[in-house]
C-alpha cells in the first residue's frame, strides 16, 4: 500500500509542477533537434519570500529522485534524441 501511495504521488507532483520535464536541443540542418530529456525541480520562486514552497520542491525532488530515470526512458521512447524539436520556436542566435 505504501508503494502505491508513493507511485500515485509522482504524477501528482508532476501535475503540480513540483518537478518539470526539461528538453535540451541543438541546431540541426533542418531546424532544432532534441538532444536529451530530463526531469528537474520546479521553480518555487524566491526562497526568502516562499520558504515553504522552496522546501516542498526540494523534498519532493529528493523523494522522487529514484523514479526520474524511468521518466527519462519513457521520454526517450516517445521523443528519441535526434528527433525534431516541437516545443515552440527556440531563440534564434544571430552571428555578430
């Protein structure tokens, strides 16, 4: 039962943005290409102004750290590295 509660809390923490999906990309010949996926702690704002929210994000990130490699595996299956980047237009860098 404890394992069930633990596993049920993971999607809840993701939906509350306590942990977020991150994507890194690089510029390919035909546009941006996915380089890697990750799971990172959410942004709780300024720690001095929101200490409870900051502590919650840190604790949740540590508690669910063992599950993050499995989520990265799923993302690598759904959107493998090397596939086109579909998350909006990345910032364009103009050479000087």
